[in-house]
C-alpha cells in the first residue's frame, strides 16, 4: 500500500536524520581552560575505577574515606561509581591512609609538570 506524500516525507526525513547523526563524529566536550591550584601535599597518580569501597592508585589499593570527595576535570563533585579509570589524578589521604580527596586532572592540568 503506497504512503501518502506527507507520511513519506516524514519517514524520509526521520531516516535521513538518523543516518546523518550516525555518520557524524561526536564532538568532544569543550576545553574549559580551567587549571586548579591544588594543595601542595596532594600526590599525583593514576587511579583505577573505585569498587567495593576501595580504589587502586599506581597499583596500590587504598580504602575510600566515608566522606570521600571526588572532583572531575570540570571541578564538579561526582560519586565514586561515576569514575571510569584509569584516570590521571591528584589525591589526598586521611590520617588512616584512606583516600579522602581526589581531583581528576584535565588535559591542561595533566600537561603541567607540577600542577600547583
């Protein structure tokens, strides 16, 4: 059964849009240019994905502090389950050795040798 011209135009437009969006490469998020001044005592490392209240940084397993604060490269606080490792980070531990604060570094911050 043939389609009426309006239905055919709508379906053709929808298919064309779907094909165009599938063939168009995704645009990376814009660079913020944000370079934070992190605490001098914050260590630098490569952090894996946190799981079961623990995280691996540079191959060493650390517990996560109950009040752990993780900030992404846009300086937004995110829950541990949203971290996709490996990620270049700066981090601090509490008095018991648990990871208390984490800053996921932006490409601009990662390029800095000292990142202070």
